[in-house]
C-alpha cells in the first residue's frame, strides 16, 4: 500500500512540476514519466428523429459539451492511467409533438436535456517487465439512449455500468504470456414513464477469464482466450401494471438467470509496416434457467439460449495504411450477449471505415451493418444500418473542426421499434 508521504510527493510532483513541457497540443508533462491531457469537445447537431419514432418523427437541435481529463504514468515497474469525461446535452429547439401529446414546447425541451452522462476509469499494471505481473482496472459509465416516449419527462432509457477486473500475468519467457483473472460487472437500467425515469432492473455479471499469448514472430501472436460469466438479475420477473405497455406479455416480463462460456483462438499481428490483421475463431454457449423466473403465464421460450452448435464466434479485422496520412479498416464480428429486455441477442456486425489526411484537411467515411436476433420472453429480428461521413479541419496544433453527417435506420420484425434518423453536426475539439 502506498503511504501518505509517497502519495503527497506524487501529488506535489503532478501539481507543482519543477521541469517539463506544458502547452496546447504538447499536453502537461510534469516529469519524464507523466502526461496529463485535458481536452474539450463541443458540438451543435441537428436530429431528424430525436425520439426514434417511425410513425411520428420529430426533429430537434442540440448543443453538446464534453470536458475530459486523462492522466498517464509510465515507469519501468508501474503503468497507471486515469481518465474521466462528463457529457451535457442542451436542446435549443424541437419540432411539433405527435398527435395526442399535449406538452408545451419549453417542457419538451427541458425533458430532452441530459446533464448526467459520464465515463470514468482507471487501470494499473504492475511489474510489466517482470516474470510475474498484476493488472487491475475499473470503469464506470452512464449513458442515455433515445426512446419513442415523447410523453415522458425523460424520453430515454438509461444504463449505469461499473466493470472491475483483475488479472495475474506470468511470462515464463519473452515469447509466452499467461493470464488468469476475474471480472465483475454491475448494470442498472432505467426506463421512461410519464413522471420520469424509473428503475427497471439490475444485473450482476461475474466470472473468471484466461488468456494465452505466444509471440511466434515479431509483432505477431497466437492467442487463446476463455471467458465464463454468470448473469444474475435482481428481479427475474418484472411486473407491469398496464397490460397495454407490454402487449402479449400479460403484465410479466421474464428475465431468467444464465451462464455463458466463450472460447476463442487465432492470431493477430502487424504482418507488414502497412498491414495489420487479426482473426479469432471460437464457440460458446449460453444456458438460461427458465425456472428462475416464476411467472404465472405459460411461456415456452424462457429457456431460449445459445447451444454449442449455434454459438460459432468470429472476431476479425484488417487495417491497411497506404501512407502515414491514410488508413482503411474492415472488421466482422459474430457473437452473442445477454439482453436487458429478453434472454439473449445473437448478432453479426460488419464495419468499414476509411480516412485520408491532406495537409490540414482529413475526410472520412464509415459504414456499419448489424443484424440482431433476440430470443426469450420477447423475440424479434432487427437490421441496423448506419452511414457516416465527415471532414475534419486542423486549425492549429491543439484545435480542430469537424463537419459531418450520419444516417441510421433500424428495420425490425417488431414495427414498434423501427425508425430512421439523420443528423448533421459541427464539432470543435481542443486538446491541451
């Protein structure tokens, strides 16, 4: 444990440096091993469908502000990082409400405002260059997702997450690395109602992890990883007073407990100076125990999960840099996750991105295609398409502007969740 004297010396070194570099774009460098990076992002954005409603799209304009601070300490025996960001959204105009919604414009603007999003984390790596080392990390986030609930005081779903992990690393030689650890995640979900956000449910995800890495060529590794997770809900049955809110669910939503196991292996490496490839293949299963959800209705889908034969896993990407100022990337992922409103979601994601910088101008393009298959007490199939394009202008060493747009569409077997949304935005970034 670090004593108070050592802590005060470290704090004094960070806050009152005797030598170092300090200036916009150069970051704050109290000493040779410490870098402090404050930054600020501000953005104006126009949204064509702020409530993500297919039947009654409503446009809106927002101002977004995100200050961020990063601290990195790198020494021969200790690597420590700390970062934190806070996000605030203030809506300045909004379109007419959908039919039947009687809410004043000023109240609708206030309901859309969000001042509580954050993302903060820390990570510590001890004895990185020794045979035995230790890795510890923790990250807490709160994010809000727009919902088709223009009647609500808070028209979005909210997820608060804390994920902590620790691992012991053993390196018998320069080419071999073994890790064994444990992760613990807590999620709290809130959903919109007429009077504001209310607690929907919370879950705990915990279990051991194991990794093997063999560096058989310079900058190229063979990797094997395994993850086991127990998913436990605080309420395995969520009851609703109004049957109309959940349709055929008969006032009950079952969220049974489950156990997940995933095993992957493959390689990753910088094959050439310009080409990076990683390919991980594997299999997994998710076993749901429907008996943990004591529902009154008759439901045959509570045990829906993922079997070994259906649990094929792929995680792959390829990145190519034709020059120092340009890059192109293509990735594909096939996986499954526990869902917060039903048992499980199996998904496939393809993502393509590219950018090129010429002098102080950097255009970029991106495309994402994601298919989702939900099963359990609620079942549906979704397809998500997202296209984005932007041009960034580097005005100075520490400042840049970005003008861009994105288009996103969700198609689903459940028409109530379908929507299309278009956004145009202007962003200013400052990195000290």
